[in-house]
C-alpha cells in the first residue's frame, strides 16, 4: 500500500509539472503522451513475447512515438497509412517467422492506444484558455474512479463484477468509484470557478456530472479490457515500472478509455462556458 501511495503521488506531481511547463513549453504534454504510448506498446510487446521480432517492434514503437508530433489531418493520415503498409508488408516478407495473431494484436493495440491517448492533446487544444483544465479533468476522472473502486472494493466488496476476467473487481467497488468520481468532478469545477477565477467563468455542473458518471463507467471498461488481455497473455501485470501499480498500461488503461469520452462529451457540452 505504501508503494502504491508513493507512486500515486509521483504520478500526480508528474502531471502537475506538465501543466506548469505547458505555458513555456507546450510540447511537454506531447512528449509525455508519446512516452506513455511508447512504454505501453513496449509492455505489450514484452507480454506477447515478441521483443526480438524487430520488423514488427520497430515500426510499432516509431508510430507510437511520432504520431503526436505530425500535423493533424494529412500528417496523421499518412502516419496511419505508412504504418499499416509497413506492418502487412513485413507479414508477407517474413511469413515463415511472424505469427499473424501476434501481428494483429500488436497492430490493433498500436493503433488504439496512441489514437485514444491523443485525445488528451485534443482536449488541450479544445479551449485556448482552459485547455489544461480539461486535460486534468480527463486524467483525474480515470484515476479517481480507479482509486474509489479500489478503496470501496477493499472495504465493502462482496459481489463479483466479472470474476472470470478480473476476480478482484466488485459491484460495490464500481459504485464507490462512481460516487467518488462524481463528487470529485463537481468539487474540481467549484474550485476552478470560485477559487481560481472568482466567478469570472461559468462552469457546467451538468457536464461535470456526466463526466463523473461516464468516466467511472469507461474506467471500468478500460480495466476489464486490459485485464482480459493480461489473462490471454498469462501475466499478472504488464510491468513493474510503477511500484504498487504495475506497468504503464496498468496505470493508464482507464485513461485510454476515459479521455476520448471526455473529449467527445465536451464537444457537445463544454465544462467551461464563456
């Protein structure tokens, strides 16, 4: 538990540093998301046991690294196209040594993880003045849901949610995560509106409520999906990079699904109303 708490503090400080650096060095967030994506894909590669299949590994890691630095639109479309062509060309060229199953798993995850994490950058660009507030809301919605679910499940968990996929996840934990997330989002909005801007901006508490509920649901979905992947790979954690939490994927699996949800929701119902 001590390692888990300390690692959580380090992650929060890391996020805070990115927020501070964003004013003077905006690419800091791009670099952070790219690093997370590369580490996540590398953990998946290690879990699949294909670290020495360089013809698959190198293009996947390069794609995960450069996607966040190419212009949105033609640049990203070109990156997707080139990566796809290269991967399937490698399948043809090395069909005797490459498993189609491994290629499809790696290819699909390499497309999904950076693409969905890329919405974090989209949230920053969504609002010129308050973009980083949206980033914080998205990331903390995922982490607070996880924390609430862990605490409530540990204290009151009795009814298993999906025992065949994630034996420790309980219905009580999910409810606890949802309640804590909703409360936290509303409190974040109040602090932002009252203490940071002294009522000079308006905050949509309906949007924050929906982020609290939807974020908790998407957090559980992300956890279950990557738990299923871990079971199929016969591993407990994706890595030990973060003591008490496992690997990058173990910590960001919920963010991968919560961030796109928040990004899509605020397009219709922004949190900060000008």
